[in-house]
C-alpha cells in the first residue's frame, strides 16, 4: 500500500506540460522576447503559425512551414534561435 502511494505521488510530481523533446536554459520570462515577434518572424518566412506555447523553457510552435509541411518546432525564447529536438 505504501509503495502504491509513493508511485501515485511520483506520477503527480512530474510536470504535465513538458514533453522532453527540447529544453532551453532561458532564465526569467522577463528577459524573453514576445511570442508575437517569433510569430511575425515565422510568418515573414512563409509559415502559417497555428499555436505557440511554452514547453521546457522553450517556445513550442505548431505551424505549416513554407514547404506546406506540418511542423512542431522549438525556439529559444531569448534568442528566437531554433532548438534541436530529441526525436
């Protein structure tokens, strides 16, 4: 019974929002560039941005790229540089 309780506690202690595909050492959100700047930069490159959210300290972007492909891409929120994923 104690083991089951410990397992349950461990499962809830894991952050539900992080996928583990990418992580960014991005510091305080006060130093981050706005999501709108990233969205505008990507649109200027021909992307159709569907959604941007924070995951693992990175900006996670769901979009259609300039080649018409559905993509899930990660960008560093301070530099807006692409972040490689662990797929």
